[in-house]
C-alpha cells in the first residue's frame, strides 16, 4: 500500500514539473521566433507569453 501511495505522489509531481517545462519552452520558442525568424511581436502575443510565464512562476512558487 505504501509503495502505491509513493508511486502516485511521484507521478503527480512529475506531471506538475512537465507542465512548468512546457510553459517555459513555449515562451522560449516564442522569443526565438521573434529573434531568429523575424516574426511579428504584436501586443497580444507578448501579453500571452507573459501570462504563460506568470503561470509558470506561480506554479513553481506554489511547490516551494
């Protein structure tokens, strides 16, 4: 029984860290697209990237 609980908690923590990693990668790809490929940096896209980054920061701070 203890092994099942330990495994469930391990999976739960891995899912949360994967979400943070995906969010930070999405912002990194957004920035790379602007810098390397000359994509447009509209206000809506910048706000969306900031919202993703804010969510990642809050999720990381909630785990501390």
